[in-house]
């Protein structure tokens, strides 16, 4: 009986040992397979990364242009699946053309819901330009592509139709329309000082989002992508036209007595005229026509030297509140000299 029990124990021990050895062998084989799979996966990942790098290098050699299909939308923009290169790229909202986010503003439409506009881009193909890339992220820009060679598309001095896309404290952002009135993607800024001839505290005082305007191209910088426009330079300066549109064009009497200066209604103007008469080279200062503007531009007295050609001197326009007064200065001084004389006369009048 003892021998039979000992044999049983020995057999059980041997079986357990074999099982443990088999388990260790299986584990080793599993570890080996896992390592092999990991290495294979790593090799595949490296191969994909190399393919992406090669595709990006080819795109850069081609000027950085590429086309992608919108796959995913998030708060920051959209994710594109690039058709050439089989990789994904991120297009931030700030680098998308405004009409994609706010519609084409046909008929003065109000600003659309940005989230809905983004979702509407899913499935669309977008031409973009590569602007940044790393092993973790590839960033593209639609605006950068559209702004390329903008100076060729927007010669300085040309007048273009635009639509207002957004407003800020310092100006209005606009998008240029093509010949059919569609948004072209070329965007620029109308600085607040170039929106209206009248003084405004904020762009919304003169324009609104979706409004169509004509602008003059002031500056196009292909290196920085900066484009500046002017709305007011497409319109006649009301300061120059006020008297011509309200009154018939007639020249004032050739001379006045200095005592009559006290009858000029604009506050501070008599003192300026008196000081001008004391300047060397000025023969006469003659108040001319008066008019009333529709709007108050400034309560302070402003004096402007017009560009109107006058044989025996220059015409000035004095303006305060709604009142406008024409002043004719008889002199042989050149334009720079008369400017200096006006500056001195104005300074003397203010100090009195």
C-alpha cells in the first residue's frame, strides 16, 4: 500500500511539473508573438509616417497646395482627409473663408449659425495650403491659398464690390465679390478711418454684417497677406461738395473790411482770419458762401485747405457743428507756405 501511494504522489508531481513547463512555454510563445506583432505594428506605423512625410514633401515641392474632403467637424474647425497622401489635416475656423461660416449674404442675409454652417461642410472638397506640420499635427489654410498673388487680383486703386463679413472696434472685415456677385474668398480690412467721411465711434455706426459696399484697394501685401480697403474714397468728400451741392457756384466779393470779420458766425474763425491777414504774402482773406450740413461732424472748429484750383490763391473750408464757411485767401504763397501760415494763425488764435 505504501509503495502504491508513493507511486501516485510521484505521478502527480511529474504531471504538475510538465503542466508548469508547458504553461511557461506557452507564455514564452505568446510573449514572442506579442513582441513580433508589436514590432510588426511599429514597422507598419513607421511605414505610414514615412509615407506621410514623403507625401508632405511632394506637396511642399508643388507649392503646398492640396485638396481634402471634410470628414469631421469640431469647435475649432474641420478635419480633412487629404485625397493625395492618405492622411488627415486640420483646417481651423480662422483659416476658412468667411462665406463658409456665415453664408454668402445674398440679399443682405443675417449672419448664419456658425455650427450649422460647419456641419454643412461635411463631405465637401476644399482646396487648401499647407501651413504647418509635425509628427502629431498637420495644419492647412484655405485663406492662405486664396490670398496667394492677391496683388495680381487686386491692383491698388481698383474699385471692387465687397460684402461685410464681420465688425471689430478698429474696422470692418470684408470679402471681395467676383464678377457675378459671389464671394471670391479674398478678404481684407476697411479701417474705421476709411469707412466714412463722417467721424464714427464704431464701424456699426456706418455698416452692418451682410451689407454690400464698393471699396477702393489701398494696399496689398503678398508677404503678410494684408489687404486694406477704403469705402469713403469711393465716395465724394461731403466737405468738398457741401457748398457746391447746396449753393450755386459763385465767387465771393474781391475784398472785405476787417471789421466785417466779427459777423462770421463760426466761433473762433474771426481770430484765425485776423491772424492770417498779418502773415507775410497774404493779401486778403475773404469769407465766402455759408451752408448747413445734415450731420454734426465736430463741434470744434476745423479748417481745411481744399484742392480746388484758384488762380489768385486758395480756398479754405471752415467747419464747426453743422455750419460750413468758405474762405478765399488771396496770396502768391505756394501750397506748403500757406499750410504753414494757416498752422501759425490757428495756433495764435487758440492761444488768445
